[in-house]
């Protein structure tokens, strides 16, 4: 419905998916090894935020593309609520958390019943300084 906005955002984000896919492959491996090392059975899913989601977030928050914190996302699905908090501790010990970016929707669920832990970390010091959002849930 907004072709000019779409084209501008598509140009700005053009290289996002290619370089981020490599980061996500490494991140999935690192998170998987970390969880396996601590004997936590989990499913790890990764994604790069799509253009429409980026556009909606930028409109909703008033931020620019570089300011969007969750362009890269990882979802870690575990068996129990205590494991969610264990994984959060492991992730924060292993990766550098972004200050002020922890949201506990398990302790304080959203009105619609959504329950998850959200945090942002800088996970790939040797590859990227871009933050990654992690969602940890059952």
C-alpha cells in the first residue's frame, strides 16, 4: 500500500539478510552447544525480521532501522518455566546482555496470556556487534 516506503526500506535493508544469515547459523550452533553442555533439551529457532515487521516496528516506536534491536531473533523453547530462567542465566553469562532489554512476561504475563522471557545480547564479538533478541519460553 506504500510503495515508496517499501522501496526505501528495501534499499536500506538490502544487505541485512545475506550477512545476518551467516550470523544466525553461528549463533544457533553456539546456543545449541551451550544448552547441550548444560544438559538442557531445547529447540532453537532463528530468524531475520522481515520488511513488513521492520516497517511496523519503526512506525510504532518511531525509531530508525539501525535502532531496531530485534532485527535478528532467536527463540529457545524448553520444557518448563524453571528451565526458562536457567537458560536466561546461561545466556547472560555466555553472551553480553544489552542493558535495559530484559522483559519478563512469565512473571508478568501480557493481558492476552503471552508468557516468555525476552532479552537482547551481543552474541558474536568476533563476527558482529549487532544485538540479537532472544525469546525463551516453554
